[in-house]
C-alpha cells in the first residue's frame, strides 16, 4: 500500500483551494451588490437628467464603442470602451494640463463610488490605490500608484494591477495587467471646436471568476457591469465636471 500524503501537505493544498474559492464567492457577492446598486443609480440618473436645465452639458459625447475580448488560451481579458467629446477649443486649451489629467483620473473613481451608492470606493495610500467594498479590508482590486504621460496631443494615466479579490491568484498579480485612461486631441468639425477621443482600457486582466468558475459567468456579470459603468462614466464627461484630486500631485497639493 502507498504511503499517505503528509498531513501538512494535504492541508496546505486544501487550505489554498478554500482560500481561493472564498475569494471567488466574495467576488460573486460583489457582482450581485453591483447589479443592485447600478439598477438604483440608473433610475436616479434618469430622473436627475430629466430635471437638468438646458445647457448643463458643456461638451457633446458621440461614437460610444466597446471592444472586449477574452483570450481562450490564457484567460487574459482586454476591454476598451471609447467615446468622442466635441468641445470648444478654448475650453479644452484651458484644461489641457497635467492637473486636469489627474482630475480626470479622480473623476473616474468618483463616478464608480456614485454609481455604486458608495458601496465601492477607492482607498488611497502612498504607493497604492485600492478599490474596496464597504471597508478597506475587502480589496476588490489594488493598483500601483498611477503613472502619467502628457504632451501636446495625448494624455495618459495608467494604474498597474497588483492584486485583489477579483484577480486570479495564479496569473493576474504580476503588474503586467493595467487600467488606463487615454485622451487624444483631434481636429473638430469647425475651427472653434476640438474632438477629444477618450478610451478606457483594461488589459492583461485575469479575472478570478473566469479562472475558477466560468468564463461565461464572467462575461454575463463582471464584464457586463464594467462596460455599463464605463459607458456611464464616458457619458458623464459631457458636463466637464472634473473632481479635485485627492493627492494633488500636479497642483501643489491644494
């Protein structure tokens, strides 16, 4: 008869499996919470838009689009949502600064908190940004501190994925995955306007739900929620209401 495996080895393997599955079930619970929050927020958003006065929007949002793919061999997800903003050239000229790029990044996190009724929000530290559910202990996604690039025609902010309950333990925690917002200045339809192309991209993301349970389940839940939230964020940019940065890297901390 063969020797039984050492208890410590057997328990270590089982314990790791249980820890992984606990994270997956938490992720599923998060998805359910987000669905409920989104439904409520969308209803409130419709009522708020109907009550808005004329002229509240300072830019026009056009050409919304989505391209989301999942690599069948590796399980890596790439998801890009895009839109064009038609905006007055003078207005964009005033806003085309690193400070406003940082404020655009903060506006994304503010929108995420609002659309989930505050249940999901960002916890800041010196070196990381964590998307948490209710409390800092429940870190859905943790990113490295943002990287910024900007020149005369292009602005980019990128957060590299470090870890989190929504990320596969095996593949997704090496810093190669990222979330980024990119803006590109393009000519407008007349000399007084500019077309600002905005893309929100998630790349090299390995979702825990897809790796542990079902890619079809991921596509129907977490991926779908991401697209809905990002579309909402892009539409919200029509008001050009950019949040003040929490860190103030480019405004002297004011």
